[in-house]
C-alpha cells in the first residue's frame, strides 16, 4: 500500500508536468 501511495503521485506529477510543458510550448509557439 505504501509503494502505491508513493508511485501514483509520481506518475500523476510526471503527466501533469509533461502536459504543462506541451501546453506551454504551444502557447509560446503561437
């Protein structure tokens, strides 16, 4: 249970960070 609690936030954080980078790149390019 502790392993899941540690891994899931990392995965979510990575996806949010990647999405923010993509959106930022699109806004900057536009």
